[in-house]
C-alpha cells in the first residue's frame, strides 16, 4: 500500500500541469508620492499586466524585481479604460511569464487569487456578468477577497493557469483610490483577457491542454489507484510463486549437496587406505633393491681392490726406473731454458708499462669529450624550449556580456598572446595595470588573471571586491579554476558568455 501511495503522489506531481509564474509589487506614485500599491503579472518578456484604474491614480510606476529586489521604472505601453486593463513594459525585469488557460472555468469551480511569493487565497467562481459570453467587458465575480496592496492580482485555476486580472472600483468622487470589497471580488474574464493581449500584440503563452477540475483529477487518481492496486496484487502473487519455486529448488540443492558430500567423504577414505597400502608396498620394494645393491657393490669393491694392489706394485717398479732417467734430463733442460725466459720477462714488463700510460691518456680524453657533449646537448634543449614557447598557440577566446544596467561588453583574448605570456593576462578596470579593460564600477582595478596551464584556460580571482564566478560557482580569491567553452563567467557585476574560436 505504501508503494501505491508513493506512485499516486508522483503521478500527481508529474501529470497535473503546474506553472509557477512571476508576480511583482507595483507602486503607483503621483509626483513622487506613493498613492496605492498592487500586484502585476508577468505575461511576456519584461511585460506585465495590471488593472488600469490603479495606474490612473498617478503618473509614475515602480516595479520591484523579484530576483534582485531592485526598483525598476515601468513604462505604460497600452491601456483600455472600458476593460480596466493596462500593459507596462519594465526594462530589465526577470521572471517566468504566466501561462494563459486554454478554456474558461465554470461557475462553482474552485479558483485561486495568486499573490506574492507563491502565496494564494482560494475561492469559488460565483457569477459571470453580463451573462453574454461574447460581451467585450465581461467580468467574473468570485469569493477570494483582495487585501490592501493586492489590487490587480491574477486569478488562476487549480492548474495555476491565468484566468483573469483583478479589477476594482474607486471609493468615490473625491477619493480616487481603489476600494476593497467585503463580499465579492471581480476579475476580467478569460475571453476579455485574451482579446486584450492579442489586440496589443503581446506574445503570451497559452496552455496546450485543458485543466481538469478537482473532481476529475480525483476520479483519475482513483482510477489509477485501482489499476496500480491490481498490478501490485498480480505482482505479489507472482512474487509468492517465485519464492515457493525458489524454496523448492533450494531444498533440492541442499539434498544433492549433502549426498555429494557423503560420496566425496567415502571416496576420500578409500583413496587414503589405497595410498597407505601403496606406500607400504613401495617401501618394501625399495628396501629389497637397496639390499641387493649393497651386496653387489661389496663384491665389486673387493675385486677392484685386488686389481689395484697388483697394478700398484707394477707401477711402483716402473716409476723408480723412469724417475732416475727424468732426473738427469731435467737438469740439462733447466740450464738451456732459464736464460731466454728471463730476457722475455724483461721485455714484457717494458711493453706493459708503455701501454698503461697510453690507456690513461685515452680515458682522460674520452672524459673531456663526454663533458663537452653534455654541455652542447643542454644548449640544444634550451634552444628547443625557447622556440616552442615563441611559436605556442591557442584558440582565441571571446567574452560577450552585459552589466546590471544592460550595457554590453565584449572582450577578445588573443590565443597566441595568452599561450606565449608566462604570467598570464590581467582583466580589470585600470587601463594602466591590466591587459583588457572593463570600465564598470563593479569591476576591480585588477580583477582577475587568465593563464594557460597544460593547454587549459585557468581563471584566478585576484581578491576582487565583487568576486568572480564560473557557471554561478563563486571562486575563492587567489585560487585557479578551469574555464571551458560555453561557460558563463561573471566578472564583478558583468556576466559574460564564453566562446572558444578554433585557431
């Protein structure tokens, strides 16, 4: 059941349309004095819609940007007193435009009055006046009441699609400010809203699908819940069948394993007994062979000893005769060979002395040549490094950006200059200290350094006041981060898009 509930929650999240759009506070000033405030709705890029009677109270309009909280001046683009609608253009305003509903909602349907910060007040569509759907000034009455400062707030359906804009009457002849109702609130109808936006050439977005009522949504949820419950029950039955089959196979496997272990134990025992018998038989055979060999060796040794005794006696007599003859011959040879041998030894000593001296000279010359070769090789390596650095190249880098005031800035970093500059290049506000100048107060004098390391572009913030960021990730001062093609680079208050141009 938990899984079914989780699925339904996810189904609601991803299947029901939900459009979070931007509403902003608008202040109506008359000669610098705030008369009344309201809520305007973003319907297109830098374009908001509001009721005309609120704007009629002053001559200047100030909108608060929801992101930066900056106060922005709004210019009146179009208005229609009969419809009580007006269009304002706000330069620099950020946010998500509203999605306009595809179809009208019916009387009795639940509606919502959307306020600031995604807050809303629920109500019910009470009536449509006049009843003629084609009437150009048709209005809806509903029960979601406005509060002070909420004049012009948008009316949306349960899919968060724009249905209309709140309109209010003035208090009286002498007090032109808008008054609050204690019973019903009014808003332009969807048909009136679309007709006005189309007439003013506003490029608004219309929903592609019809918004289901809450009852239809609940019915769809209940249907999907039953479908998922049936699927879950089927899966549960299949799971139980698989578990039973798995348990059966597990028992069969355990029985086979037990039988195999018993057979293996019997085989091991039989192998051990057979091995023991074979070892005993082999030991007896080896002992027999050793005894037979000892007997044969003893008989052979006796015969050999007898032969040696006879041979020794014969040789002894022969040696005595030969010794006497050799003694006389050696005495004569010693006299003939002694003198030439002494002369040869003297000559050999002289030749060896000269060769040793020559060998030392050759070794010294070889050592000197080796040192000279190492020095020449170092010079060649140094020259090659200098040539490589002088001819280094890299892609040109183009930075296109805008500051907070909408001013455009463009910087082109020459890739070859970046590759050949050892310490990198500087970007900042000071023309005397940096290579590329951004003349904006929000940029520091020496803001950041761009350097090429291992053929990668690295950015280093130099302790700037407003900081540096890559893809909305702030860089710590004096640390390097890689910059890649397509990144977004913020330098102080100027945001650039990064483009690498192939060299």
